[in-house]
C-alpha cells in the first residue's frame, strides 16, 4: 500500500477547555485533489495549521508523505507548499524579488516558472504594494509552487479573486494534480469544491462528518450532503450536552 500524502490519525486540538478539533482521522492519497469543507469555526484552519507545523496537536499524529510533522518538522515542511488564508507577502518587494527570497530560503526553485504559472509574468517587477488582493494571493500561490512540492495546501485560496484569477488558480492546481502531486483545498464555499475536487472531507464542530468521493455524491450533490451532515452534527452536539 502506498504512503498517504496527508494523514491525520486521532488528532485532537484544545485551547484551554475549548476543543477545536476532536478525534479527526482521514488520509489523502497521493495525486488527488481533496476539498476540506465546513462551516466557519468547524476546525478547518486549525487542521491546516497543524499540518503546516504552526500548531502542535494535543493528541494524535499528522503526517505528510509518511513524515511526522512534529517529530521531523523540517523534512515535512520541505515536502509542502502552503497558501494561508491571509498570506504574508512583503509589500516593498517586487513579486520577483519576493520569490527569489523564498527560493533562497527553501533551497531552490524556478522563479520564472512560478511567476508564469500564477499569471504574474507581466507584473513580476512591480512592487507588491501596488497589487490587488487577487494578485497578492497569486503571489503567495507562486511562492508555494516553488520547488514543485509533493503536497499543496490552501486555506480559502479563492477568496477575493475575480473570476479570471479564480479560473487560473483552479487550472494551476488541477495541473499539479495531473502531474501526480496532491492538493488539499480548505473552504466553506461548497461550489468551489464541487468544481475542482475529486474527494471531499467535511468537518462540523471539529469532527469529520463525511469523507466521500465526488463521483459517489450522485444527484443529491455536495450542498445537500453538507446541510444534512451539519444538521446531524447539531443534533449530536445537543444530545451530548444533555448527558
């Protein structure tokens, strides 16, 4: 059996008495495009922060291509390209300068290729402070693509993008999957996942409530499944609160 590109095993994350993620277990096969969806506060961003090494699980393990992100953080990070919900890009650098800096830190990468893939070739030498929100987000995507990492993780990556920019980003991600790389896209927008993902992992109140292949959803569609599982999760939460 091949090693999963991403694996969460019994992961729990608490902040004091607040349980943000509760016994989350799922794996993402290499070469797949998976949508991680859920309502605001479902635990999506917390899961991604643990995957990227920004948070440490309270319990359980998180792996990237078989590498434990806590035990071997540098090796895990080497295999990962990430675009956070609010990407940090340096406004007083040009996109080219910023990517050259990232490439130096990461140990290499084709800056010209990354700029072209993100559709920034013609604007590469403008200061990032002059960019629109969508262009800044595409700059962060270009940085994540440097070095052609095995796994790409994106948190609400299409937020604030105009339709042409969103279409370009979807195309870049789909091409990465076609090359055998793995994409995990977190979003609360059902339509985004339906348009691009091969598989869907759904969170509600910090727990996995669905893990489905897109082709198995049939006529019911993802939105109907999402609402059904969210309502069931609410009922379960109320039942537990009454115990």
